[in-house]
C-alpha cells in the first residue's frame, strides 16, 4: 500500500485484492473485521531486518507471499526489491536493458491472473519522471533453478503519460490504468499471456473536468475507481473505460467528508486517499475508501457512502479488506 508502515504483511496485503478478487467462503462480510491503518508520513518500508536491507516505499504482494517494492535508495532507484514473507529472503533486481530515460520506479502493481498458466505473475512499475511504464515477469521461488525469486523485464511503453504532481497505477486482466494527477488519466492494454504492454496508451491524459486524480483502483478491467480532487474537496469517481471509443466516462461520484486533503503526502506516488475492493461469491462488491474517514459503498450503484466508525482523532490513510477472516 501507499504510505509508511513497518509491518510488511499488513501493508502488502492492502493492494493484493486489487490484483485479483479473493475467493470467499462466507456469504457476508462485516465492516468490523475490516482492517484500518493509520500511517506516518516520513518513514519507509523495511524489507528485511538485516544490516544490508534495501528499503522500499511502495509495495504489492502476490497471493503466495512474494512482495515487490520500489525503492528510493541512492543507486537503486532503477531497481526493484522482492521479499519472500515466508522465508524473509530479500533480493534486489537490477535491469541493464532498461531505457535510459527511466530514472527510477515510483509505484507498482500486479496482475496475478496474467501468465498464471506458466505459474508466473506480471508486475508493473511506473517512473514518474519519464512517464513510462514497464512490465516484468515475476517467477515464484519454486519455479526457478536456484530457488530464488526471478524478476525479468518484459518491456516498457514508449509514449510519456502524465504523472504530476501525484501518480498511481493499477492493472487487471489486460488493462493498466495510470492516474496522472492534474494531467489526466491514461490506460494501456497488455497481453495477459505474455505480459507485454502496448507501446502507446489507448487513452492518454484524459481529464474528467476535475482538478486531478492522484490514485486509482480497478474494480474490473473496464471500471476504474479514481481518487478525485474536486473544487470542493476530495471524493471517489467511478469511471467506465470504453476501449472502443478510447475514452473514460464518469458514471458516479462519492464525496468524502472531513477529508485529510494533502496531509501526509509524499510526492510522487504516496497520497492519503486509498481504496480496496471486496468481492462476494454472490456477485456483489463493495468499495472501501480511506481519506481521513473510512467509507464503504457499492461502486456500481448510486447512493450515499456509509461512514465506518473509527476512534476519535484517527485519520485513516490506507485501507485493507481482510479477505482471510471474512
């Protein structure tokens, strides 16, 4: 998840549900079992307890506990870090064949369904400086010769998209979305069997008549949840992705009352407006949003969000639906 926290397992699970809707054995999920996290603005993730540990700012995790993170450490900005939560093994991956225009990676996303037949996962990372996105083949420890995590570059986009002043990415089943701050929203297609991204965006820097969108979560490959800076505060825009017309269509908007606005931000890819999806076996889905308060709503229907009760003074900056305890 975006932000800062020292517990990898908790933070990394925050974005797992974005990559792949979880399988639930129970019919109903109670709000009281939802995990709400308050994060501090200045620290960063530590992926190992060892003295030579690499540090990472943004992390996502696979379903079997392999985490991948960006890092802002000197000399490692163009690298990605993986961490096995089961063995505490950390690997720093450097890519000699990266385009020279890429200065470093700032946000990451996963599609656990892509390349699943090969037992691999597709990872994505964006460089806010160049506005380019790269995809990677992430192989689990059991499928590699030496038992280590393998992370191989597949390829990168060639046309810059907006990433300022904040940026976020998410991917699902062939669609990757970039929330490009005040410059608009962009989408790319990718081959789910190979993980290869289209070199140019399908939709490039489309604005929705709002100030900007610092973060994004995908409900499906055709529905995006965009954190939105409006002229009257923050909220959540539900946008339909129309691939044939190459456009985004705003379908509904959920306001966030008593938002924290720009508190706790770390540019370019840490913004205190986060969301997580919960999918039920009966087809229903619920969207949880943290932006100071925590709200829950059905992203496919109009209506007012339900505010989740939290302790006085608590400001939620990221949210996780704990599917294992539903």
